C-alpha cells in the first residue's frame, strides 16, 4: 500500500509540470514571416488596352514578373469622359488606394473614343480631353499611385500606301499633358505607327482579331488602300468600296471578335505589348526589374 501511495503521489506531481509546459508552449507565437514585397500595375483605357481586343492581356500575361500584380481595368467603348462617368474610374481608384504593395503604377490610355462621332463618348480635343487626362494624373498621385500616360495605339487604315494618322492630334495632346504634369509617357502611337507603316496594309492585317475578307486583301494589295470589311447594308454591288467608318464599327457594349483596323487579336496583342514593355522600361527605369522583354 505504501508503494502504491508513493506512485500515485509521483504521478500527481508530474501533472502540473506537464500542464505548465503545455501552456508555455501554446503562448510561444510562431515568428511572423517577412512581408512579400511586390508592386501593382493597373491598366486604364479603352478596347485597345482591354481584355478582348487590346494589348493589355498579353502585357499582363507575358511581360510582368511574379513580383508585380497586373490588373487590367480597361473597357471597350470608353473615352476619357465616360470611363469616369460610368464609375469605372472609381473602381480603379479603389485598386490604387488598397495598399499592400510597395508601389502602384497606373497606365492610362485614351483617345479612340474621344474622337468625334461617338455620342456619349466623344470629348472636345482642345478642352475636355486634356483636362480629363490631367485630372487622372492628379488623382492617381493624390491617392499615392504613380501615373504613366500612354499615347493611343494607331489604327491600321491606309490610303495609297500611306498610313492614315487620324489619332495624331490626340497623341499630341497626351504628350503635352505629360510634359505639363511631368508624367512619364509611353509613346505607343509613334512606335505603332512606324511599325504598321513599314509593314504596309496587307501585312498589318495579321494584327486583327479575325482574318480579312478576300476582297479587302485584294483591294489593299492592288491600291494600297484599306476598305471597309463590312459595307453598309444599302450598298449596291456596283458601289465603290467604302472607307471604314470607325465610329460605326467601334460600338459600346461587349466586344466581339471580328475583322477591323483597330482591335487586336493574339498576334497583335503580343506584338504591341512588347512595344509597350520596351517603352515603359525606358520611360520608367524603376520598373525594368519587374518587366520581361
């Protein structure tokens, strides 16, 4: 009996020690891992930047390292005016203000839908458009982000072998705003113009979302002039081929796959996203280590 009592007493003495050790272990917090350092890149613009029809998907998918989050908030049919009016800019601002990243860069490209002939979208080139672009720059900075302006991607329409520069004035306006606000600029317009002009009208058709109709290729090959891929319903067989009406073929709403001289397929997205990446690495040297050529 005496031995049994001693055994019980020894066991009871051990229980508090075990409990104390368990409690002590539970109070020892695991070391907090260091915060992963990364940047964020936000794309703002129209269909030539957006997910379907623009260079943005290829840029985010192939030209940004894993140390950068890339978010494409560009939307088809949007101008520097209605992108804000519909609330898309408010969403972009939420991304800029969300925090958690060492830096947030915002690439802003408008111009296509700011042109005349697009009700609810068009802005005045002299007053509204530059004012809108300046406001975007100022608000990005006020939110702690770093704005980068992008001149509009060229269209691929030709007349007698010469590329039509219908977006030149809007590209000039963006460059002027960049100088006035001391904002880095990616001159996509100049680079894309030079590339498309060197290719000519037929070769440049490879950048479209869908292959061109045979008559479009034939006309461009013979005359050096691009014609509308979708003639008006009222056109008769004997009517002369029409120049594409960009306001008519670039509607608001969900983008659709088709052939035109504005939007990009996979080949076009890959080609022009590489240009954006190259220009971006030059204009913002601090981004180079996050970019893949």
